[in-house]
């Protein structure tokens, strides 16, 4: 009989931000059981070395200590035991990462992703797991509840009640770490989408209009479920929301998502219309929910199975994150939550974001996907010049491919058909998506030859023909400069009343003059520069004018002469023409 791996987690010391965790293995490896904590969390492509937060660890069997040796930065091995002896590991995890990726604990709440707290029993990853969640011992935390999509244990002894501490279960280690847990005095709201129970647990101080939020999320979730086809791939879904003063982020899981937002992003009683901040939050929810299909079940072949000890390279993140970024806003429109004008504005902003990065002319989307581990998640002062976002440009490629398919087949085929085929061939079967599968499916759905499109859009760095494609749908693209003053060719950042260069754009005036990231700007033509007056100082100049720049590099005064450039035409406006365009109505009406 298969014996489960038994975990126990206690928010033992909230004031010290410490979880206490134990892992009991009934049948340890006779040669010495090894344990390892993931080096990264699926969905966030950066080595995070969660094991650095383990502050104490020991092993025991039969109440006696067992020697434990650390093999590398995240792997431990226990000494061999006698046959039929169970082995238990006890360890403490420091939890002070207020993000959607790790673990956080204080007297206001507790949150964790399993990848950051549950050691993997090497060689027994397929074993079922039981998790006993214990309540915090401190009086200040009395009344805490639990929000998670992790199923309750079926055995009556110790089984958790809904939103209670107690026993939960997972079919294997992969499922155990794919259900984040929130514990605390959160606000809870419920709704059903296509008959599936959904919950929203909001932690942090807020004044959210839960009726408005559940009404809008229900529309979005039902549209997405019906888009891929009922039944939904989960029995229950949970939105775990942490509301703070200033924050933004999300991470997808198979039946839930962890979200970080500003409390001002949430709707409030009496709110009129669709404010930009709330629209952004709904887009985040829509994005992570779409991942329930595209990433969590339709996966790159390189992710099957995940190797949690090292980087998992793929050139396909442009499809999994980019296509999701395209459909997140499209779902808001097609579900009736936002207007067509809202969608046009959101798409124009995505075009702005891509156009303002010189990196789009240097790095292809395939390269951006592959290099996510070393470049996208490790930005520096040269990132805008060297990196293109597989989220933003990937969304524009999805837009371009959708319009190419629709216009090339007179509306008979679309990216919708490609996504549904991916679901049928890969999501439902568990077969990973290989490098050429998306092009193959797109060609099969449409009958079009798309080799040149994919070579240019994915493997190349050419500008996408969006204006031409949008024109076929009756949408005109206008471009203009956002700035009214000539350009120095830099991006600035301020600290107090001090202005410094954050990025020097490739082939711009500042680069030609020898300015560098980190330089502190002091004066332009002898007049002091501050964050509040730099635009006014430049508005009196014309492109082509020569100006003298004084700056500090470290503690050395620099003087440079710089010829101002035209401000870049990096702001877009999308204007829909008269109604009656069949391609547009079939596309945006969905």
C-alpha cells in the first residue's frame, strides 16, 4: 500500500516571520533519503534559491537524531536507516517576501507558495501527500481562516473544514506546490462561473465593492471557460488577492492565482464607469485565469516535467505569456466588461511599450523567451536597449497573427481556432508543445503558408505590420511624439531633488555625447536641472540645437556637448472607423 508523504506546517512565530515545517517519510531511501527545495517556481522564470530561507533543519527517526548532510545549496541527505524506520525532517523557513512567488508571515496574515516551503522527497515525487495546516499560536492571530484551492483530506480524522486549519491532500508533490495558501482575517466573496464555484479572498485594508468585483469576474471567467469549451478543467477556483498601498503582480496556478495589487485598483461603492486602475486589475485577473489553460495545461515540451533544480529553457514564452497577454484584454471586451474604445486604448499602450524599447530591434522574441532566465527577470540600465518583452511584443504578435489569419481566410479562421486546437491536442492530452507546433496548427486551421510571418515576427527583429493589418479591420493607427520638447536620448529617475540617468538609449544624443547611466544631471547651459524643471528647460530648445550638459559621474564633474534630437513618435492612437466592417465585428465581437 502506498504511504503518503506527510507534511505539517505551522505559522509558529509570526513576529519573527518563521514557519515551522515537518516532512515525514514512511519509506525512506535505504541508501540515505535526499530532500531538495525547488530553485525556482513555475511561471516565474528566474532562479530564486528558496533554500536560502531555511534557517534551521534537522532529521530524526524513532525520536532519535539522524545525521543530515547538505549536498549543495538546496539539497540535503539523511543517513541510512534500518528497514521500516520512518524518517522525519524538521525545519524553519524565514518568510518575509511580500510577493506572489515566495512566503510571507506576520501578525496580519500568512501566505506561501509550496515551492518555497515544502522540501521535495527525491525519488518519491509521485507519492500522494497530506498536509496538516496548524493555526498560529499567538492570541493576536485568533480567528484566522485559510483560503486555498488545495483539496481537503477525505479522511475524517483531522480533515479541514472549509476555510479552516486542518488536513489537506495532494495527489503528488507537483500538485502540492501548485496550490498557494493564504491564512488570516481576509474578506471572502463567492460566485459561480459555468457552475464552477469561485472564491475571492482579499487580504489587507480595502473598501472593495465585492458585488461589482464578483459581477465583473463572473463575466470574464464564464467567457474564458466557454472559449475553450465546457467543462472547466478545475472543480473550484480561488483568487488570492493581497491589497497594499502600491503593488502589482500575479502568478498562475492550476486552480488558483496569487495576486498583488494596490488597494486603489479595487472597485468601491458608488464607483462610476470603468476607471483605468480597476480596468488594469481586471486585466491582471483575466491574464492569470487564462493561464489555467495556456501554461498550466497547454505547456511547452521543455516544461514536461518541470526540472525544479535548474533553468528550463524554451523559445516559446512569446506564445504562452504573449498570447495570454493578448487574450487577457480581449476577454474583457468580449465578455462585455469594457468597451471597444477601452480595448483600443489598451492595445495602443501595448504598442507604445514595445515601440519605446530599442531592444525590439536587437533581440528576437525567440531569443527573449530563451534568455528570460538571465535577462528579462534581471533588468539593468541597458535592458531597454537589449531586451524585448515577450509579454508585450508577444501580445502584438498574437494580434498580428489573428488579423493575418482572419484577413487571409475572409474570417473563416482565427487565432481562436489555434488556441482551441492547442487545447484539444496538448491541454487535454498532456503532450508538450514543440517549437514548430504553433505554426503547424495555424497553417492547418487556415490553409495559409505562414513561414515568412513566423520567421519575421518570432525569429527576426523587423517591425510588425500592425497598421496595415488593423486597416483591414477598419482601424486607423496614428503615431505621434509623447514629448513636446526635443530629446536627450535618455530615461531619467529622481531621488529627492536629484535627477540621474537611468538609461542611455542606443544611438541617441546622450550616447554620442558620452553620457552614461548613473550620471547625475546638474545643469543644462548653465541652469540647474531638477526633476521638476527639465522639461521646461528643453521646451525652449529645438531639435538640432547644441546644449552643454554638466553632470557628476561618481564624484567627478563631467562636461558634455550634446545635439538635441527630434522626440520619438512612440505614442499610438487607434481609431475605429464606421460600423459595418465584417472582419472587425467578427473579431472584436468574438
